[in-house]
């Protein structure tokens, strides 16, 4: 049985990822900052949940201890939790604003990886999936035909670009774990006011694909639902 932890799993992409992985036989645990929402989502999905605030070292350590006691190991970690930082004009983005987005979207992946690596290493086929964005891709943002090139998402883009770099470094120096990063694409969720053209199922295609790779699967790669994404 494959045990999978999904941060930010009580709504949006995390919720749909939980549903899809549950349906193919994973034992799914959703991490949720709000206990009431986490419990409700877990009951709806028929999965487990753990209280988890990815911006808190103590909360992350507590979740790791709880899952070590419940399951003994984690096979797949999906670092999905994140914030947008809003569509603030570039000149209005200050230090505290960008620091907050970086802490949630980038530093949290380090917290989670550090805390859960011992559990992952008990698995025969450990996998980490980091959920980034085309908004954090230099190649995508340089393409004038892509909508991402038109959006002044300074803090969000910086946080996701940093997450892709974290992924490449982890993948090289932690070779016993398959570690990849994905771009869900512009998906209709609460995160963007349901404005995206993709369905939430389409938006989770890359996440599910990378969460279900085997021991011979890719590592250190950036994927969307269509294939490789340029850095």
C-alpha cells in the first residue's frame, strides 16, 4: 500500500489530487492548517488527515511525528500548499510581502522535506512532488504567446522559480528519492477565483503522474500535463 501525504489537501488541486490517488489505491493523508476544514474534507473524501501548518516548524515536526506513529513510513510527499500573494502592482510589493509568499511557497518545501525525509527513506520507492507553476518558469515567462508572460506576479513567480531550483538540488544530492516539480497549468480553482480554463482534474494530471512514478521514474525534472517544461 502506498501512503501519500498532500499538503493543502482540503481544497482545490490538493483535494482533487487526494481523490484521484485514493481512487487508484493510495492511502491518502491530507494536511490542513484548519482542523475543521481538514476533518470535513477528509470525511468527504474518505481519507485520513493531519493538522499541518507548513509555515510552522513545530507544526511540521508534529505532523511528521504523528504520521510516523500511524504509518511508520511515507511513500509519497506532495508539497502542494501555497499562497498567491495577490495581484499587487510591482511597485507596491515590499519586503514583508515577498517574504511571506516565499515562506509559504518555498521555505515550507524545505521544512517538509527535512522533517519527512526520514519517513520517506523507510519506503522502497520514495517520491516527492513539488507543485510549482509556469509563472515560475523563465522559459514560459519569456514566451510572449503565453498568458504567464503578462502577469506581474513578482512574489509568486519568485517563490515558484526558487522551488524549481530547490527541486533540482534535492534531486541531485538525495538520489535515493525521486524528486520532481510540476506546473498544474491555469486551472479553475478558488486560488484564482475559478478563472482558469482547465478543469481541476486536468490541473492535477501532472501531479498524479509524478506521484505515481516507480523507482526507475524521472527525478529532477519539471513537468506539466503535456510533458517537460522549460526551466
